């Protein structure tokens, strides 16, 4: 029997994972990527003539990639060099307070006891046990499986276990039962932003992100973009063909099913199955033609996740002992999310994340010269509706770096070694999102069930990526690609067992 043809639109992490699985299963796989390099949101930019990772910077859930590579007949450890970190992140406030979180639970508890007292350390242990319980309850029926319904999830996990994870409480309400110190509520509430959401609106189940980090955070030798390059290389070795600079203008529907991808250059790629590794909102927004618009429901602007304002810098810093991952917290955390999600504007007092890409997770030594920094603040997803304006971005820049200075960090920026990316630029990179980087926000107990699964209403058309089940983030996107590939195989067959 001739090989089945699969076309994957988008070479993000989800699309590359799908390409590996489908090529391994014997499909004739073609990947079409409109950017000049694969990776999707896992991208590099140039600032001051040096490459800087400008997408995801934290690598967790290594088991996802161990399984992907093993199923493809190779070893993830042989393909990529990873180093586990001891310090997960360094956190700072303008008052001069500083707290490190560690991979080791006891070490973190001791640090919290020194920072805020023994009662807060006990609260941390209870919080960690609760996060672990949430993860254990949801890992198999939710993270590893196809999109469940609320009823099927209850049947799989059990009523008692589901009620025990507080699915109807907000994350900040649940965190408040463990911590009295507002700084610790800020710190552990921030995990909601990993999914592009507000901790004041997200369900308590997102506390599982804390457990995911405690399972392990790794530094990728050569930078995070090496992961995307390694996935692309494996897909190619398995037989997939990756075309970069090949934007898709239209998904052709024939006889009621997806039949081909038509590029902006007019080239037609016929397919038995098409996997769309773009934001699912691009379908109803007609980014791939009117015939394919019904493949996914539209996403209202109010339901979009966070966007970001980032500064990629090659600059000298002083005054604060940066580690690889650093967070400088806002003076008014509730106001920050009210401004972003309620008023749709850049926050007056933002929380700032900095990935110092030339540093490890220990030591206070300062680099002798300029270093690679990615600085990020959360932003509203309104890049397709006139905001934020250049003036607003300039004002936010001034406020952000002034806040860093109050926390003790001075960064000597130069225009020629800086690259600013905001919601409008992210909208151009990822159309129909407004610059939202995580699909739909996870606000409310039912929000996660509104994400589309891998199968669409159009036969032969499948979805992958962070806007689909099981959610945003590097390992989740890879899982979505694997779920899409499994759906293609289940519905379309394969030439190999």
C-alpha cells in the first residue's frame, strides 16, 4: 500500500512532534513553515549581533521528550545535553527582599522559614503536597489523554479525587489558605501566568505547575532553540521534509474533507491528513480560507491569554546577582492583572521576568562584559486593535527598568543591542491572536474544556499547538502534537504497524 501523505502547517514544537510520530509510523510527511527557521514560538532573535532565545526559557516535563525520542528509535539524552538546576528561580521585591526556590523541597522550606517564618514554611509543605495531589489526579486522564469532558474526567479520576483538588476555587483563593505573607502569595500565584492567565481568575488546579517544576527544571546546552533544531533534525532523519519560508494561504477542502495545503506561492501539497500547528483561532479568522473556517470555533478577545512585552538585550548589568531565571515582583499584584485583563492596557507597575542566558543557577559572579538577557512583562492581547502604542511601550519600558533599579539591578542598555517585541509584533508572528501567546486564558473551572482537541469538525483536518489540548507550554505543545499524530493514525491508517 502506498504511503499516506500528511501535511503539517507550522513547524512549532507541536508540529515537529507530530511530524516525528507520523514519519515514524510510515507517513509521507511534509512540514510547511512560513518563517525562515523552524521552532514557532521557540525562536531566536539577534540583538547586538548575538543570538538570544526569545521564546520559552524554562524546560520541564522531560519525560515527554524522552518518550517521543524513544518511540522514534533514538535517545533524547544522546541527542541533546541537559543540566538539571538546583535553584529554580531567584525572586526579588523593591523593598530589598529576596527569595530563591530550590528543586529540593526541604531546601526551599528552609529558605522560606528564613524569609517569612516557620509557619509559612509549613504552609509551603502543605501547598506542595496539594500541588502534587492535583498533578497525580490529572496527569493520566488529562495531560496524557485526548480532550476529556467534565463528566469523563470525573469518571476517570473519581469524584472524591476531583473534589479534593478544588476545581471551583480560584488559584489565589487556594494559595491564601497556605500563605499569609502577601509576597509568597505573589510568588506561587505567578504559576498561573505560565498558562497565560491571571491567578485571581484561574482555577486552583493550575497549582500543579508548581509540582511540575519541582519534578525538574533543566538547562539546555546551547540554549532553548537547540531543542527546536534537534526536533527538526530528528523529523528530517525519520523522512519528513521541512519547507521554510513556505506560508500557507489556504486549506483546500474537497468532498467534505481536507485535501491539500496551498502556499502563498501557489504551490499545492495534496494530503490525506493535515495537521494545523497554528493558533486554533486562525481558522475562524479566515487565515486559511473560508472553506476551513468551521474547523474550530472563534475565540472572543476577552478570552485570550496574556501577551508580552519583551526586551532582548546584549547588555552589561550590575548590582544584583542574577541567576538564569529571575523574577522582580510588582508592588501591586492585583492591579497588574486588573489593568491587563480588565482595562486592556500595559500595567503601571509590572512584574518583570529576566532570563540571563549566559548564567547558571548558582553563583553571584558578574560577567566581565555584556551578557544576553531576555526581559519580559505581561501585556494585554490587543496587538490587533491598536495597542499598546509606541508611547505606551516607551513609558512601560521606563517604568520597568526603573523598578529593576529599585530592586538593585542596573542594566546598561544601548539601542543597537536591543530588540523590543510587543503584542503587535506577536500578532504578526501568530495571526488572529492579538499577540496572545498561550491560546485561551484558563479563567474559570470550565475554561480548560473550551480548548479544542486534536480533531476538528472537518474530516482530515487536525490541530496541534499550545492553543489546543492539553494546553500551553513546551511539553504540552509536544503532547498536543503527539495526540494529533495519534488521531491521524487512528483515522487514516499507516503503512507500518
